[in-house]
C-alpha cells in the first residue's frame, strides 16, 4: 500500500510540473522594424494609430507620440454628419477642426 501511495505521489508531482495552458498568449506585433543594406539602413513604422475624438467648439488637439511631424498622412472623417473636417499633424499633436461637437474618426497612415 505504501509503495502504491509513493508511486501515486510521484506521478502527481511529475504531472503538476508539466502543466501549461494552451494556446499561450501571443506578444503584440512590433510597431517598428530597422533594417540595413548595402545602400544604407532605414527604420519602417508598421504601427498605425487610430481612434476617435469629440470636437469642442469645432476644434480638438490630440496629444499622441505616434504623430511625428507634418509629413504624416492622416485620414479624418466626421462620423456624426457629412460635415467638412481638417486634420493637421505636427510632432506629438493632431489638430482637428470641424463643426460643433461632432465626433471625428482619424487614422495615421504614414
């Protein structure tokens, strides 16, 4: 009986050390990639920042480090009504102008 209990205990201890939850959580995708070649190197930004912002009095300024300068390509659309929208990126800030308190969806493409 003692031998059977010892074997059962060893099997239980060995089995508990082998437990792993599947599937394992995946890491988030990288947002930048750096490469080098014979003609030089470069860094490519694979991430895209996007979201929505509500205007206050027709304007909003969104602070986000993904906006790196005025060469960023940013798409904006008014999700409340078919009103015109203007988005202008600068380092760390997206300036949005539109109508009243409309909600604006934005996405940085480059």
